[in-house]
């Protein structure tokens, strides 16, 4: 984990003054101080990384730059002059655009209509100049070097293409500052490479880019400088040249991470989960495998290989067309999550916000949802028992929160993931399925999740882990099952699992039939 910044993206000479800056900015929400005396400078023609753990203050800083939050103290400087943004529209009009992880397009409108929504050029008698909308959009796509037809509907676009549309929209406003918040979290390797080429082209035109990512290799590949936050405080701003990934982690978490993948030795016991010839027509077929107590078995493969769909069929979210699932020797009724839970199966889904949590509910209510029978007295939920249950798991998982009665939406992404884990671990399962357990969480929390999964396996839990993070797969799994185009094509013991062998199987090369 000792990679330094690459030569081809070496920083150009910085402009005499930053285009956008924060000076001594602080922001509090009630008793919680989200930012404390934070400063940041963004120069034209430079990609600047913002690094820190979940809860470090990155989202609040972005919203201060974008006009969503007004700082309590300190100033925002635009071209060296103090400015107050009275909302996101004011920041956008000043040339500041934010590209979020999940684009928000109107699916039933075309690409061109999305870009010019609410500000279409007009012809005589107030009619929309559709030719101008089309031609301007086509010009933006040529400028970005992508082949997207202006008249194509937004519905059905990949996340990568949706982000390109958002960038085109920003350029249509003549944005000089582009803020990118976890833009690659849901992208494939080729989509990420295309996005990076677009960002480099914008840099060459003089745009300032603020890039937020938990993937350290992306920071070192794309950016020239980095600002690190920790617990809402500014830690450092420095060039990436000469800095290592270990050094950046140390700045982010305040300590060395001696072992990001703390895999403990565990006694492997009897079969806890048995899947036989599971098939869902058009999605996956003839999938068979076992997971034993004490094991962490990884299900790997490229996006679209069918990994998540297999997990959902095993748990009963989706009904399989054929095949059997046994938990501790007992056959499960197909298509019944209730039966799966009763048998000792738990599923932590990939999309924690949409499928793992009820964002409007409290932390303690979310944790208690899987055990309402245990916290009910006289037909009503006991708030005291619900609070006690949640407090116990919050302590076990080292959850960072203000009050358990707060909505789960106020938590950082890493702490939301811990709430999902707590919700399911509270059911005391014998088999735990975790789908992308560390996606979108910082490196420090990632190490905590890995340590937790390893400890659970050492206690005899059977863990099926689905992950697109190859180092995570190789570092944590006792065995690796690889899927390719809906089929299980390889089973690799820990000793044989390398990035090369896993990727060879995932791409259909060097297949070894799974046992």
C-alpha cells in the first residue's frame, strides 16, 4: 500500500490565487460541530482530493461550498473576494457545480431536456428553440469526448452516462469549479477510466476539481493535492507527490492501520448453508455451493455476473425457478424472507439506504426492526427495551452517534452500515450474507468491519461475503467463488486466490469448475 502520485498527472504551476477557497470555516448542528476552523484552496487546472473518514466533515464542507449550508464562522472566497451564497442556485450561478454519487435526472426526459430544464432558449412568441437545445447539447458531448445522443431518454442510462449528463449540465452553466462526491462508487473500471479522461480534459481547460473518494488509488491517479479532515478539523493540505497511501491513511485516521484485513484463524465446522442447483431463468443458472461455520466465503465476479441476485434468491427476496437452499440441514421455503430469518439466515443488502434502512426512522427503531417480537410488551413496542437493545449493539459495533433517538439519516455512511449490521446481528443468525459490506465507507471503518466479520467467523458464524473489492476478497476469504455471466465458474482456496486468478475466472478465462 505504498503508491505515490504518478508522473503523467503532475500538477501545473498553480495560479496566483485560488478560484474558490474556505478560510477558517466552522459549522455546527446543535451540539455537533461538523467543521471546526477548516481552510481549503482550489486552483484552476488542478484536481484536489478531499480525504477523511466518514464523519470527518467532508459532506458539510461540500455543502458549504455549494451554498447548501452557510458557515457559522469563517468566509468563502471566490476569486479572492468574500462571498455569501444564499442557496445552491447562487453557487451554481457563480460557477460551482456538484456531481453527486447518485445523479438526479428526470427519467422520462431526453438528455438535452435534462441539461436545459427550466432555462430552455426561446424563439419568437416564447416557443422553446429545440434546435438550439439539441445543437448545444451535441456540442457539450463533443467537448466531453463522449457519444451520447441529445434526444436519447435519460431512462435506461447507466450511472456513468448519467454522471456525464450532470457534467454536461455543469458546463452549460460555465462552471469553473467541479465538485465530485464519490463519483466512481457504482462504476466499472472502464467507466471510471472514461470519467477520469473527461476530468483531465476539464482540468486542461482550466477548471478546478474537488474530488472525494474512499478509493485511495483513484486519489493518487487523478489528483495533484490533497486536503485531509479528521473529526471536522483540518489536518493538512499538501501535494500528493512524495506522499504514500500509508501516509495518507495515517493523516486520515490518526494512526497506522497495521492490518486492513485482520483475518483470524477459525475452526471450520459443519455446513451451515447449502445451495444446490439454484436457477433463476435469464439471471443465473445451476449455482451450487456450501458455507461452513467459521468460514468467510467470498462471492466474486464482475458487475452483472449475478452475485447479488443469487444472494437475494437464497434469502427469498426473489423466488428461484429451480434449486434448493438448506440452512443447518433444513430446507427453506422458496421466496420467503420470513422463513429464511426463522431458519437463522440474515442478509445485509448492497444498497443500505434503499433496502437496509428506513431513513426517516430513528437509529434505535432501525436496529429493532428485525426483533419486534422481542421488544414488544402487551402488543405494544416497549421503548425502553428497544433502546436497551440498540444501545447494546451500538456499543458492540462502536457506533458514533449523538442520540439513539436521532434519525438514521444523520449518520455518516460508515455508521449507517454499522446500523444495518447491528439490525441483523441482533437476530443472532447462524449464516450472515453481506453484500458489498464496505462500499462507500472510509478506510478506518472498513478495517473495523473486516475485524468484526473475522471475529464473527471465529465465533462460529458462517459468512457469505459479496464484494467487488478484490483486495478485500483476497484478504478476508477462506474460499473464493467466482461467477461469470450467471454461472459459478471457479472455486479458489485462499492459497490460490490472487487478483490475477480471480479476474481470469471472472472474465471467462481459465475457468475452473466449482465443486
